[in-house]
């Protein structure tokens, strides 16, 4: 079983910076260059949010091929902030 990190908030720049920093930390360097990282573009203009989430779930269910670990990064997905980061 793996870990799930959710980074969200009102400051889009801060969320993106923290997400990139965490992905780099977990990937051991540049996430875009790691064979253990699969990046799902959450800000795609071509896909609706449901399809983006479907791609993320498919990637999370697929085992790693080149490495013993796998990191799936749902990058820049504004819908998650609307659903999970509400003031309480």
C-alpha cells in the first residue's frame, strides 16, 4: 500500500511550488527525468475532470515497470482544491 499526498489551497503559486518540491523529494531529483514518475496533466484543456481522474486512477493501479517504486503525480489539477480544501 502506498501514500497519498494532497496539496491544495488558495495560493496557486504556493501550491504549485510545494507540489513540485514534494515530487522532487519523492523522486530523488527532477520528477520529469525519473523513470519511476508518471505525470498526469491535471490542467489539460482536452480532457474533462472525470477523464483526468480516470487517467490518474489507471496510472495508480498500474505496477511500475522500470523501478521498484512508482510515483504518480496529478499535476496542476484545480478541481481537487474545490473538492477537498474548504474552510471548516
